[in-house]
């Protein structure tokens, strides 16, 4: 596959479940559809459950299976570590991999705490001095409609931002009989809906606007506190089922966020809307090939929300795939992520989102939990870009 003399890099992936599957397909499709200057070799997959890891390895033709991620880092034929394991493993693996000179792709959220995220960002900064690259897997930035929205905001097509409205709605925990998995235990996942899917909403708000969330006022909740254990009995849920919070952006825009895995009927409804002085943008992942755009400068007779079908070759990433109108799916953003990371490694650029971007999200998540614990008190985000206040926001949260 690929030209015989192309440069290649060995990938070592930690994890083999849902994200391991999505990333495996991402590496394969990046090679087949984007032909990056550095081609991935699926060298080895690490999983504690050798049987399950072997099943994934066989599906995607990984060359080897190991049961200890440290074996991947020790190998000279592996140049990039892809972390697709639960959040409590991210910091140890990423810091060790970066210290060993391996490039790192780490699934979101970056870590289970701000302290871990700070250590990872510091390790990434040190490794960058030696040309070692790192990226955090906020893949929704690479859905073509979202990347187009970022382009339109950068071009000034929505003008000065007034509102950001980001919510991520799923319903796979609506049923009280849904089992207690690692995602429902704080020591494994760090938080519940907030970190699992709220992190995506926060990252998209910061990515699309190019600004920071500077402060929040939050409410979190857990509807079902005891859930069945996979092998009988019940266990205690120690994370949130839902989080809702207000925020203020650097430029003064008001933001609202929601993250829940109990929104009955909403399967993967990541929705974001920006309202500005010149227009609005709206995206819903459940209609992922469409970006809605309202151009307030258009002639009144034709003014309204336009449904842009983001499947033209002029649109981000589309030229590598299908003719107009054929559409993409959930898995395509993982190929875009892999292709962009491989290109950055090959050209010596720093890929985005960086571990610093992941740290910025982690600080918002921590502020949400701090605010909720303090009765929804307004809570500032350390390090957030100072607000260029407008008259009605000076000094107010
Ligand atoms: C949660 O259900 C989840 O799998 C997230 O963890 C992923 O990041 C998201 O892409 C899909 O939903």
C-alpha cells in the first residue's frame, strides 16, 4: 500500500474498544484517502484483554498484540503512541511516551484532572523542543461542516459574537438498568457526561470562536446512583449524569452549555450555534453534512438560514472523498485527524488541538464542578484570555 519508497512511521495503539476501532479505521483511511507525507504502519496494539485486543487487531490488520503498553514505548519500530484507553491511563502513558521521544495522540478529555493535564502539557512542551509532536483527539473539529464554520468565523461572516449555544445530548444512560461501566466511576473516567461529551462542547466553543471560556456558573446532577454491575449485584455511580452551565467568552459573548447522557431520543446530538452581529451559524452532528448559515447582510428578500450541504470539493477535507452530495460519517473525522497529525509530524509543525488546548478544556471542566459544588457560584477559569469587556460586561461575571 502506498508508494514503496514512502516514509512510514510505526503506530502503537493502547486500547481496542470503540475508540480503538475508530482510530484503527482512521489510520487506514488516512493512508488510503489522504496519502500523507508520512504513512502509518499499524505495528502493535496493546490491550490487557489479549482475546479482545486480538479481535480488533485482526479486524484492522495490526501486526502484533501486546498486553502491556510499556512494550510499545520500548520498541524502536514504533514512533507514535495512540492512547485510546480510559482517562485514568492518559497521563502516565503520554508522559512516558513523550519522554521516550514518541509522538502522541491522546483521546479526549486529555486527563481526569487539571493537575494531570498540566503535567501532560508540560511534557508535551519539553518534547516539542526535540521535534516530538502531540495532539488531543477532539475529532469533531475535523467534521467538514465544523471546519467550514471555523473558516466563516475567521472570515468575519458572523461579525461580533453575542451568543454561543453548545450542547451534547445522548440517551444511552436513560435506562436505570444500563450497567455500571468504567465511564460511571470517577477514579476511571474523572467525571461523567461533563468530561465525556461536555468536553467536546467546550472545545468546539473555544475552537469555533478562537476565544476562551473565562468563567462559568454550573449545575450538575446524577439521576441514577446505583446501577447493575456486569457480573451481578449493583455499584454506586460516582460521576454526573448531566451538567448545565452558563459561560462568558473572552470577547464578551454569553455562552450556554449542556451535556447529558439521559436526553431520551437524542442519540449523538452535538449541537452548536453562534449568533453574531452579521449572522449566525448552527451545526447538529445528527445532520452532520449540513451547516446552517444565516447571513444578516443578505438582501431582506432572500435573508434566512441557508442549509449548506458541506460536500463540495471546496469544503474542508471533502476533495479526498466522494463527489458532491455523497456525504461523510462519524468515522471520517478520525481519518482527518490521523492525516493532519501525520502531516504535522512530517513537516515539523505543531498539530492542533494541542495538549495546551486540552488543558484549557480541562480547566473549564474543573471550574464547572467547582461552581456546581458551590451552589452554582460564578467561577473564573485560571489562565483564560482576559476579556476585552464591552460596556455591559465590565467587572461583571
Ligand atoms: C460517549 O458516548 C462517546 O463515545 C464519546 O466518548 C466520544 O468522544 C464521542 O465521539 C461519541 O460518544
